[in-house]
C-alpha cells in the first residue's frame, strides 16, 4: 500500500502557490464573479414536482429505487 502513495500523489493537481488563492473572497466579490442574480420566482427553485403525484407516491418511488439499487449492488 505504501508503494501506491507516490503514484496517487502524481495524479493530484498541483497545490496553488499564489497567496491570493488562499485568501477568501468577499460575498460581494463572489456575487460579481459568478454573475448571481436575486431569485424573483421562488417556485422556480422547487423544480418540477408533478401536480398529480402525492407525497406517498414520491416516498414509494424513492424506496423502490433504493431497493433496486441495493439489489444491484449485492449482485456485484
């Protein structure tokens, strides 16, 4: 295992040496860099929850999906 460490280290990206990398940007600077805008429509953040799908249907689907995933993992 100790022999694998140098190989893994070669695959890592170089550590930034610039001091500016290690300084945190202010919230305002991040907003400007990322071109963030206020949310005008909160509903847009909710995604596409179907009107005809109940919470119970959603929970059933999530549980079913998890069971299928676990069955696939056990088969490997």
